[in-house]
C-alpha cells in the first residue's frame, strides 16, 4: 500500500517559520510503519434472512515513526482502531 501525507500551514524549519505545503510519502523513511498486528472481536444477530453485525479491531503495534524523527503529521504514538457495522442478507 502507499499514500501521501500533506500538511499546509506554518511549518518550522530549524529556527524559521514558513507558511507552505509539505508533502511526503506516508510509508517513507520518516513515515508510518507498514506492518501491524492486532486483535479483533465481533458479534452478529440473525433476524430471519438478515444479519446485523458489529465488530471492533485494535492494533497492538505502534506504527508511528521510529526514533527521534520530527514530522509534524504524526503524534508520538499511533495504533490502529476500527469499528464496523455490517448488514448481511442470506439467499
């Protein structure tokens, strides 16, 4: 997977502040980690031919930039989280 992160605003370059747009690949050297491990759980309820489900996933690994890398897009720790609501129909 890939992507780009973009920041527009006041950007600090050493001791200078400049209003500009900064763009970098999301998974580059200073970006997020590509690999994550997590746990998930879910529940579903049958209503005849319809099923309503709810699930939650939690990333256990910090995917934020490693080391003392300063990059204004990212906080010090990133962990994935996902909540999903599903509606299914049985034929």
